[in-house]
C-alpha cells in the first residue's frame, strides 16, 4: 500500500483526531486536519494532498460548507480526489457530488462506515487512485429516488399536480398560481412526459398523474 498525503476537514474534534490517528497508523501522512471550509481550501492549496476527506456540514452554518469548499478547490485542482463523509444520506448533495466529479477519484460514505477500519482505509486508497466509492446505503437511497418518476417533477409542477388532485381545471390552476392557461398546459405536458404516461384521452392521463402524485 502506497503512502498517501491526506488533508482532513471535520468539525467534530474527536472524529477528526481519530481519523488522523487511524490514517497514520496505516502509514499515511496527514499534513493538515481542519474544522471548516475555508481552512480546508487553504490546507489543500498549501499541501497539495493526494486525497481530501471532508465532512458535508461544517461551521458556521452547518449546511453544505464542505461541498462548497470542494467546488472551490475543483476549480483550481479538477483532478483532486475527494472522499466526503456525512452523518446521514443527503441525496441532493450526493447527486451533485457524483454528477460533477465523473471520472475523478470520488467517495461518499456515511460516518458509521469509519468504524470498519480496514474497509475505510481501503476506501481512502481507492479514491486516491481515481476510483469511485459510494456507501451502500447511499446507493440504495439514490436508486430508490431515481426509480420514483416523481423525483423528476419540479417544485412548480408539484404545485400544479396538487391543484389537479383537488379537481381543478386548467383555468382554475392558472388563477391559483397567477400564471396563464398556456403555462399550465405546458406544465401538465411536462408532468405527463416525466411520469411516462402513454398517449390517452387527456382526462385519463390527468387521473393517472394525480394517482402517481398521491401515491408518492
């Protein structure tokens, strides 16, 4: 196993120090271990590591600071290998990370996976070598989401569906959303296409769309 240089970004001190000790025990170097996004960017630019391990949520807002730092670094070092850790599956973040980093060493693991020491260290090495490592639970939830046709429906289209479920006509939907009937017709056409509803009388297709919404 080759010796890697790893920069860690994790705001929980115990976990951060645990990761440092774990990687060093397996012969890897950790030139920097930081607790927020800006410090991660600075550390990577200074040390040019083989791989970054970063939490998704960090100070100050605990939203997507880790991913924002990765985006910033990606603009400078597009080939940087990144292993993201998360407390639980964040589907939107996982989608964005995996879609944006196709062909680059990338990993998305739940923090519970760190408990399996050898498996975790192997994941770090595989990501550093340009591989893709995704937590089984992340895969399960992403697949479940992508199998759901409603996942492709936009927020506005869901509003249209909700009003359709109330039995409102196109004109009534248009009044409720303060848009034109033509805009409503376009939304409905998009909904029917995304739900893969076959050609049929419009009323029948509307019913099927509403049923899909209610079941979702």
